[in-house]
């Protein structure tokens, strides 16, 4: 059975791929005739990939763009042709199932689903054909039941919740009440929310939960946390909340409430700070894994590959809205700090 391995080994695997270009050569290529022309684009081996985004928002779009950019780079470097189509399930499981089933019917060589629900549905669709499913950004593959499946692997953006809580209390040691904002429909959120509660219980800190499943509900939930007088808000890598971040960040910040989140894309859309993985890197690594699965098979590949985090991202626009209490110099001793501004995409 495949087991967990960090992406440091995936990086080594990626480097090893660069040395394997000769695998595509036929015996004729190694003959004495040294004047044989290199294969033309029309001679290149063609692979078909379906990239299925769970829904459209900054984090998942960043991953999808990184996946396709890396597939293009692989095509150029390996003298192969990789055809891909990027679709979105719009957060609807029925649409996601239709997209996955259609990809199988189209005979794709691999499916790259982005986020947990998309990955679960793609794995189900590929159950009979054993088409490689190489997912991106599944925070808890074991809980999502995506481990131990021969045709399934991918990248995990598992969150270090305790570290983000440490950031929260480094910023404001007097934090007395914390808001937990997440969606019950997001499998990604279950474990980090449980971890956050355990952390806060240990410190004897009060917390207030608000859940939401639509943009309007997220706005209402944020307003409820403001009314409850929370000192800070925590949201894990929750796609539902991420999709609504631009609608809530100003109200939270203007009320002096820093929003700590599970990904830097939240912060680029107005949240205060995070420490997590770089989704561009994650997307590129996922594409590399997909190419390996298509060209070498999945024997020996791991259940999933855990991406390294360690980058603290802070939104300076949001700091200005929060005011003087948002002095993020305290993070300098905790890791590399990257400053960003709000991008309203």
C-alpha cells in the first residue's frame, strides 16, 4: 500500500523525470544513423488530461493555472503533446459527477481534480477504468477516504492549525474570544476546526462558531461574529468561505478583527494573515505527478504527497484597516513573512 511522503521527495522525483527523456526513444533512435531528424510536433506522443475545478475562486483558480502552465512546460521539455481542458463543477456535486464521467468517456489519460469533493467524485468515476486520478489540495486525504486506492494520488495542503493559533496569540496575547468561521459542507474544514477547538480549550479561551454554505450566509455569519465581540477569526482552507472573502474582509477589519485563514489566496482577497503552502507550487507539483502517472504508471507512487508550508503571508491593506493593533512584526521571529495587498479578483 502506498504511504505518505513529503513533497521534498516529489521534488526529487520531478528532477529524476528530467533525466528520463530518453525513455521515449525507439531502438532506431540509438542506431548508427546519427542524421535522423528529431521527432516533429506531429510525431509527439499525445496525452489527454481533464482538469476539474471544484468551483471558481482565487485559491482553486491559482492551482488550475499552475497545473496548466506546468503541463505546457512539460510538453515543451519532453517533446510530447498534452491536451487539457479545464472545467468547473461550480460547487455542485451533480455537475462534478457529470464532468468526471465525461472525462472517463472521452478516454483521458489522467484526471486532475482540484479540492476534496472534486477528488472524491473523480475517484468514484475512475473506479472501473482505473484512469489515474491525481488530485490537488486535499487537506485530509485519509478522512476523505482517498488513500489505499491504486489509481489515486495527489497533493495535500494539510494545515498546521496550531501554528496559526500561535500567530494569533503572538499578535494579541490578550485574545479572549475567537470566532471559528467555516462551512459544514467542506471536508477540508473538519480536522483543522477540531484542532483549533482543542488548542483553544487547552488555553481556556472562549470560541464562537458560525457556519455557512452560501455567500449570503457567509456575510451573515461574519456579521454575527462581529456582534459577538470576537477578538479574532479563524477559517481553515474552506472553499465556501474563500469564495466570499471579498464580501467580508472589510467589515471584519474595520471592526478591528484580524481574520486568520488557511491559504495565502484568502489573504490576497483581504484576510489578515496565514501560514501555509504556496498554491502555485502545489499546482506545478500536481502536474508533475500526473505526468509521471501517465508515462510510468502509478506503481510505487505514494498515497499522497504533503506540501511543505512555512511562509507567513500578511495583507498590508488589511493591516491599515485594522489599525495600530495589527503590528505584524511579531511574526518575523516565526518564519519568512511575505507582504501582499488586496487583489479583488
